[in-house]
């Protein structure tokens, strides 16, 4: 993914780096610790392996995720959040997660009142 050369504010840059359906979900899953590609694919419902690899590649390029390759056979690869950037983005995603929870609870409450 190509990053624009000019931004009106730093938030635009952050948004461009983590935008999309899957990147925040991948980062959120990686907060639990290092995991394999197959485990990520299993844990993230609806993502294809091709899309997962694409998104991981971009997250690696932007410095949010590290790819660890282990010696031996069969080849083992793990993905983990970087320090500090990958771990710091989780703070922002945690706030977004809580806003989503609050929104869902409000909407569920509003639906019960209307019934």
C-alpha cells in the first residue's frame, strides 16, 4: 500500500495505515500474543488466507507487526505485535472496542424500550 506524501493532520496518516476491514481485527487478535497464520485465519471469521497475508504484509511494512521465522522442519512462522508501535495501537483499538460495546448496549436497550 502506498502512503500519501501530504497529510492535513497526523490522524490521516494513522487512519491510512490501519484502515480497512481486517487490519484492526488482526491487530486486536495479536494483542493476545504471538500466533501462526493458520491460527489467525481460524480466529478471524470470514478472512481469506490471501487477504490475511496481504494485510499482514502491510502491517509488517508499517512496523506494527513482526514476522518470526523459526528454524526446523516443518517451517514455523509466528506473528507478533512490535514494541512499542504495535502495542501502542492496541490502546487506541481498546477505546474503539469500548465505544462499540457501549453503542451496542445502547441500541439493544433502545430496541427493548420500543417493543
